[in-house]
């Protein structure tokens, strides 16, 4: 896990603040809610930090952005 992980917003569905990065095979990265289990897709291109940033950006994207 990277030292400086991007900050994550609460879950847009249930409001939980228990959000986690998930690491799959081949170092794929996604973000998910620990309460309602919704998640982003897995990101697989780029360095580990880039994949974490892509997943965090997808998670943090809201209608107003």
C-alpha cells in the first residue's frame, strides 16, 4: 500500500465513511464501501500510485463535478 493514499469522500449511496482501497491480482486497484459494498471498477494501467489516483478520482466524482 502506498504511503500517501488519496483522500476519499464518504459513500455516495449509504454515507458511510468506511471506504477502502482494494488490490486485485496483477496489482489492479479499486475503491469500495465497507458497509454497502458498492465499488469502482478495477484500474490496471500505470504505476501503483496512478492506479490508486484513478480509482480515488472515480470514487470521488459526484454529479456536481
